[in-house]
């Protein structure tokens, strides 16, 4: 099978994390759609396995978590009765986290927005921390049991519960305008969280970056993921680039460097080298 040159692979992956669609990448690079999708799958698996190994024993002190909605295959209202509740058809939620100090994304999880997947996400997040953290989430009830199970009391946890309503100044446009935040209440849940650090601002901004940077999350288009696997692969590549390659404008280093996970600034060429090493290891198994 013909293999794309490393430089072309780096170009295609860079376009993916900058929000370019698969068909647009094909038109601009000349690579076939199938070749691009194959690279997406290989790169996604390699990036996921690499980060799973490296993002361990993290010295994070303040972590924020949230969820971001998308859908796969079809809108939830169009899911056939026989497939309702099936993961990867209709609504999917990406559970995200961010370290408030280093801006590292230590864990993410794709699934339903329910208690089972809240627990899976929080357990994974807890396993990556080296010590006690202050954790903030929104008011979704499933977080409380998930945090209790995962951290067993060794956490300072609080919820920021926001109330929303309609903008009284907007009398006509409702469909495309988000609800207005009318207020927020800081609710300590476990331990002694510092009230001045009870916030979800960083993770909410991160979710905005995801929606802007991953074409599959763009609302009101036909760019949505058609397969759950490719949806997860796109996220894995995005977070690899975000954590290791993208210099944070405030920190002036990448989140991985700020968190002492990496000593050097990665380029997309370095990511491709890592992917190719993973491919060699896969063939050797």
C-alpha cells in the first residue's frame, strides 16, 4: 500500500486540527478521502495511546470539568426506535477537563451524559493526579456520586450552578442565540475548596475552542461525524496538538511543557514521527 510522505501527513493533520473538513483537505492536498480517513484512524489511535501513557502522576492543583454536546450519524430526534440508547448514534457528549494553572487537558471521555459515563470520566481523571486537587464542575447531579467514588474524599470539590433565561432585549431571535446566564451559585460539596477558585471559565473556553477547532462540532452544518470511532480519533488528534504543539499565549509554552510532561516544543512533524513509530510497533505485534 502506498504511504503518504511524512510532510504531507503533517500537513493533513495540521489542517484537521485547524477545523478543515475531510473533503476540503482532499481538494487542497490531492490526497484521496479514504487515505485521509485512514490517517485519521491511525493518528487518532497513536495519539490516544501516547497521551494515555504520558499524562500520569500530574501535579495539577486546580482542575475544572465540563461536557460538550455533538451528535453522530443523525440528530437524536431522527434515531430509529430500535437504536435509541445506542452509543455512537445520535447525541454524544465529550467530557472534558483542564488544569487551571498549566491549561493541560489531562483527561477526556466520549459517551452519554449519564451517571455511568460521568463515573468513568472522573475515575480516569483521578487516576492521573499525583496529589489532592480542587475540582470544579457545573451542577450536573451525576458528578457528585462520580467524584465521591473516584476520589474517596481526597478532593476539594465544588459545583458552580448557573441559572439561565431568555434575553429580555431579544424579542425575535431565539433559535440561534444562547440562553443568558442570570446568575451563578458556588456550592462546596466535599473538602474545603477555595471559593475564589470555584470556576468553570477555563473549561468552558476550552469547549469553545473544541467547537471552533474541530469541524465535526460545527453546528447547523453537515460536517458532523458519521462514525463514532472517527469522532473519537478527531478529538484525540486535537488534544495531542493542543497539549504538546500549541503554545498558550499567556503561558508562552505548551500546556505539556507547563505541566512538565514534555521538555520540548513539539511540531506536527514530531507527532508524525511518533505515529510512524506506533505503526511500526503495531506491525511487530
